[in-house]
């Protein structure tokens, strides 16, 4: 399975390759498993891979595998207590 990589902004080195905003497609076997994990987890990069089970030559839209920001949570207000008279 091939992998397409580009940066969000400027140029950036990861796994011994300089990545830029221009998308570059690398053939299967270019990166090892740990390198693929590093690329997928790098927030400065946009990594696109074909959908699982879809032909690369088909009309499948590439799956974007960039990490998503954690969901923001709203802090809970303190519980109100009743005051006795």
C-alpha cells in the first residue's frame, strides 16, 4: 500500500526525508512499521493512505491519518448544597 505525505506548512524532516507542502507518494516498503507510526503521529505532517480493502487504482478517497486534537471538556460546576435554618 502506498502512502502520500505532505506538511501542513513549510518543510520538515522526518524519517530521514525532507517533506514539503507538495504531496509525495511513496511505494509500499519505503518505511518500516516504526517509521510509519512516527509519520502518522507527527502533527506537522498530513499522511494519506488508501482506504482498507480498496484498490489503489480505484476511485477510493485516501484516508487521512493525522492525529486529532483531544476533545475539550468543560469543567463541572461545584454541586450546590442546601443550607439548614
